[in-house]
C-alpha cells in the first residue's frame, strides 16, 4: 500500500509518541527545559492531527487506514502524555481511568465494526474531546507557576481537566448511540 501524505502524518504522530515520553520522563518533573522540549514535541504531534484531516478532506485522500489509524494515533499520543502527567502526580488516577476506559470501549466497537466490513470515523464530539484533552495536556506539561499567573494556570488546568472528562463521557455516549446497530449486525 502506498502511503499518502495524511497517512504519513498520522504515522509520524505515532513515531513522535515515544520520543515525547522519553524527553518528558527523563527530564523529570522539575526540569523546565525538558518540559518545554516535551511540549514542543507534543504540539508538533498534535498539529499533524489537524493537518492530516484537513489535507485528507481537501484532496479527497480519505482512506480506511486514515479512518482507523488517525484516532488510534490520537489516543496513543494523549494517553501517553496523561500517563506521564499522572506519574508526576499532576493527574488523578480516576481521570485517567475514565479516559482510557472510553478509548478501550470505542476501540472495541471499531473492531466489531471492522469485522463486519464497516469503518467508523471519528465523530465531532470525539474531535472536541481530543482538542480539550490536548489543550489540558499542554497547559499541564508547561506547569506555569510564576506569580501572578500561578492561580490562573491552576484554575485553567482544573477547568480543562473537567471539560475534557465531560466531553469524554459525552462522546462515548454519542458514539454508542449512533453506532448501536454495529452490535446487532454481528456475523
């Protein structure tokens, strides 16, 4: 299979995940230089998410690979970042459990659908969820605690975290309702 540009960007995002994790985790919680480097890598990977979709739609380069791998690459990037943040004590475990549970449920649904010859693309609720999760991760990676902005960024982190978890649950419900026929159509 010849890879088009959007699929190459999706694949690049997957390759950036371990690079991000190593830079972030090796630098540690108090090394601001590695936090900035990790944030740059995370942002670059996140930008590929926006670009691959825009290019695929604009030039009609939508493929089954892209429909399946693009959301998977997003999950890999965001979940890896959140696991790193949890290891530094910046995210509560319950939050990560909700996020990862949703991702497993959606992935299971996609596998069942694929077994029936159906490819399910990401929904708008899922895209909103991803944007808020990525914004939350960026703010938490930077961990700005400089007066007089410290309180603002602490509140922003908390607000983004709760918006992200609400959108995670809403997108799961939306996904299950819209695709409930997938379970009925099993072979």
